[in-house]
């Protein structure tokens, strides 16, 4: 599944943060190659070839293959944090905000599954400095969801014995969608998002207070 095909079936991700156009093309090619072959099995020649460029042209924009992965990871995690932060800081009850956070987060992982697989599962390929930056972004994502759950427990909306473990379970459930979602399957990203929001509300003891996905 290419990133171009994903744009037809999920949320568009134009990588507007990446300029000039040649750098963007190389980044998109890297996403596809890393998702298909894995970071370690992908060469800079593979990436340049997919972008229709020479290997030498790649080094004009990126010093190393790791720099490409780092940029993909940073942009992806910043997007994930934006999604969760928007949901957690909106008006509404903890139940409403958790449902919004989960449905939006799942929708992104389904609609942008190729990108999400690279962002979420190639972390260990980064060097210590780059990895530390991405881990810090992950911790901020965790904190947004944990904050909603803590508020729900405090307000009596949720019945959770271990907030930390529940936060981990919720995020793991959402992220894993990128591994199995198929745009040709029976559900759209929106429907999977609604289904997972319903599942998570049940998990935290809030009941089914979110519109159910069609079965």
C-alpha cells in the first residue's frame, strides 16, 4: 500500500512541513520503503530510486538514512500529540473527551497506516539522541490520555483500578490498528474509530456512550 493510495482511502497527509519538493518526495519514498522492507533492509539507493532521483541527490537533503527516519518519526509523533491534545483540551466531560481522543487517534492510524507503522514501530532504529527526542513526544502523548482518565476517575465517570496501566492499554489498542487495517476491509477509518471509542469507554467503566460503528 503506497502513501498515494492511502490518501485516496484515508486522511491526506501532504507533509507540508517538508520543503523543498525534492525533500518531500524523498521522505514519502522513505516511508513507503521502510514500511515495506523495514528500516535496516532499506538502502539510500532504494529510497532515491522510488523518488525518481539519484542516490547523490538524496544527500543534498538528508545526511543519512537515519535523518530521514528521525524526521518522519518527529513529524508523525507531533501529529499524534496534536490529535490527542486537541481532544483532551476541548470542552466536555471526560467521557466525551476520551471518546474523541480514541476515535481521532484510531482514525489517523487507520487512514495513515503506512506512515503510522513506520512512526510507531521503527523507534529502535534511531540513535540515542534522536530516540530520546521521540520518546519525550511519546511521553507527552501518554500524559494527555492519562490526564483524561485521571479526570474521569476523579469525577466518578470511570471505574479504573490502575490509571497508568489503563493508559498503556488504551494507547496500545489504538496504535495496533496500523498493523492490521485494510482500506478494502468491511469498515472505514471513521467506523473503526467509533468502534474503538466504544470499546475503550467500556474498558474504563463508562459504558457505551459513543455512537456505535455499524456491525
